[in-house]
């Protein structure tokens, strides 16, 4: 049951509550923990999905019986591990990373998790790489967690590349609290929301920075 305060945006989560729930519902084994900690070891930005958000992604993909998935934004491979573990034995994840250093760390993470054979990691700017994946379309799901100013373009690509009933998932769609701002990045993110609402049955899940979920019509 919600109340007017929680519906208006007040959060009741505390660090202690989040730590306890993460450990209970989304525990890490050794490969997941190493991938989660990799940004700190390699001087990368610690901007991967939160623990529970990554587990939610894994469960949604499993519930939808996804087999072919595209991830835009690999970083150290933490979310890629969660995604790949949701896929059946004959499933495939294509994940795109623009930074060669980050891609190298992700390959190591995926290898330690025993998932290298199920994941194709593509290096380069996503807008340049995505057209090369169209020969493998339609996809069952697309997950976006990359440069926020291009979310509108990524959403348009997903709308074309997904099968009917396929999932669109995108993190950071509150734009760190700046969604209603005047920047070009904020305008692009609002376009992403508006265009997704037209092409998908959609909802914005109120995670700490918003997780958009869309089902292609």
C-alpha cells in the first residue's frame, strides 16, 4: 500500500535496508562480485547497475523467455553477466562498449563467469555498431545503459529491431534528477520517453534513477 508521500516521490529506503535486501534477494557469487568491484580496481567510473536493478533485469529476461538480447553499454560486464545468465543454453547476448579499456575488463569478467561463448562483445560507438546487428534481428530484448544524450536514437533502433512482444529496458531514465532540465541531454531523454510510450506498452519503474520497461506492440 502506498500513501500520498510515497506516490509523490518520498523514498523510504535507507542504506541499511538496501544492503540487507540486496544480500537476501540478489546475492553475488564470486564472478558477479568481481565484475561489480572491477571499476574500483581498474579506475573506471562506478556507474554499473545497482545490485537489485541487475537482478530485476535478469528476472524480467527469464520471465520473457528471451534468447537474443542486445546491451548498449557494457562497462565492466556486471549487467552482461546477469543478462547472459537469464538466457537459455542456445541464447546469445550482443553487448556494445565504446571504451577499449572497459571492453578488456568486461571480457575478463565474462571469461571468469564462464560466459564468453554466449556473449559477443563489440567495441565501438553504439550508433556505428548497431546497424551491423540488424542482420540478426529481430531481438527479444534491448537493454540501454550508455551515453544519455543518445537514448532517443537507441530507442528508435530498438523499436525497429525488437520482435512484437520484445522488451525495451533502459536505466537512468530520470537522468540523475535532471530529466525536466533545459539541456540537450535532457531533451533527448524526454524524447526517448515520449517515443517509447508511443511504440511500446511502457512504464517507468521508480528505481533510484528510473528504469524504463517497454513491451513492443
